[in-house]
C-alpha cells in the first residue's frame, strides 16, 4: 500500500485574487492542489483545516491504492465518517482495495463562520429548483440562501485545462446577471482539481464540488448541493455518486458546516414543473450541453423543452431556446422515450407524465420507436 501525504494549507496571492493551496506527496511525487477566489473573499479561504483537500484527494488515493496521512489540522468528524463509513463503502461499491486516513491533528471544535447559506448557481433545472425552495416564505430565515457559488471543478470539462477554464469564465458571465437580479452575491472558485484528479466528472462530481465548498468553510454554515436523482432512485452505483448523494451529504459535513442534498424527493419532471413557474428562469434557464446559449436541439435541451411542452409552458421559454432545432428533434426524442424508458430514469419519469397528461403520441414516433427497439436487440 502506498501513501498520500497532505500538508498544511496556506493562502497565497495570485494573478486573479488569492489561492488556498496545499502541497501533497503521492508515492514520493510532489504536487499542489489549489482553489482561487477574488480578492474580497480572501477571508473565507479556510487554511485552518485540510478538510477540502482530503475530500478532493481521497479519490486520487483510491486510484493509486494509497493510505492518506494528513499533516495538518483536520475535522475530527470527517476523519470519523471517512474511516468508519465513506472509505469502506467506496471501496466496496467501486470494487477497490480499502484505504485508511491517519491524522494526529484531528479537531473537534467547529471553526467560526459567517453563517452564510450557499448553493451553486448553474441556472439549470436542479439549481433553479433548489433556489425556488430556499428563497420562499416557507423557508425558515436561517435556511434561506444568502450566497451563490460557481466552481471550476469539473462541470466545465472533466479533465480541466485552459478550454474548461475559458468555458468556466464564459458561464460565470452568463449566470452573474441572474445572481444580481436575485440580489445575492456570486462567489466564483477556480481550481486545478480536474488536472490533479484526471477522473471522470459524472462519477466524482459530489466530492469535487463539496471540496470547493469546504475551501470556504469560514463563510458557510449550510450548503445545499442540488440532487441530480430523486431519492426514489437511490442506489449505490459504482460509476454514479449522485445516486447516493443523500448519504454523501452526511459523510462530508463537518462540525461547523452542514451539507444537504436539495430537493431529493422531487423527480426531474417535478423539478421542471416547479421551474416552469419561476419567472426568472424564463430569462436565465440554461441546460444546454453545448457551450453558451441553449441550442434547442441537444439531448438536454430537447428533454427540458419536451417536459415544458407537457406543462404547456413552451412559449414562456421561447426567447432563450432555439425552438426550430427543438421541433426538428422532438418526434425522434419521443421515439427514444418509448424505446428506452426502461433503462433511463429520466425518460421513465417523462413517459409517466405523458400518460398522466393523456399525451397524443405522433405516428412517426411510434414507428421510429419500433425501429429503435429492433436496432438495440440486433
Ligand atoms: Zn442544447
């Protein structure tokens, strides 16, 4: 078994602001992981604990079959949850050799924070659902969102690099006016976590994003991580940590900062319905997998638009989607739902809604779905 050692985090001035960074050594080779914020958020960077670095680097330790030694103060709660639950479970689910964390500086005392409540602002369906739920009258005052975040932690390109960084900056400019209209601050965090990990985003997104949030532990007492799958689909899937985020949130919370999987009981269809009534979404919803504006024709655009159509809300979103591209793909997408709903949770949810709404299936889609089924058998 090899060893990954994490050293004391420190804050350094950089070209674009300030970086929280820590050196680490893996099997004798040294490297650095960093998180960068604008100047005005320097005081939020949490150098007093190595928590963010542990949450990011445990995946690298698994990849290289290393135990972890933390040579810096660490949340005792994290040390407990990792060694007792998260590491054994991860090893089991992903069929890897178990690893352990060692640290002589575990601390039980919570860090002082500014009692902020945060969530990511991507302007997608999950993100807007979290916002709808946590800015309403019904939300208790101490649980209302006070700050938005936007991270460069893999969602702009799993392996990072300059292309992902450019997309990150472009997307920040797109979501900024939405944060302004909601009257809340937007904190951006750039990071080299993707370059360090070299792992797929889909199977690791929770740990990457929560690691970036923990870098701001002196700001947040509560952080909502939007659920990507309904609890109805809870499953310990080896290649999808999002399927068991409800468990991850408890594992990654510290003495001073609590994570919640937001809107875990809603399906994607229910979330889309919620967002379809949120006026700000008519201007800012962005679900496209291509960079920039909503193309209207990619899988995610078509899925969202078709769901909005079921609720009679297509017009409200016509300004921010290219509907010509949507109508070109619509019937093919309905065919795919009919052919593949049994193996795709999102398609299954949409089909159930179609049945509920008594949706009239176009003949082309019926025929094309038969072709798709035959093709998948052959
Ligand atoms: Zn698109």
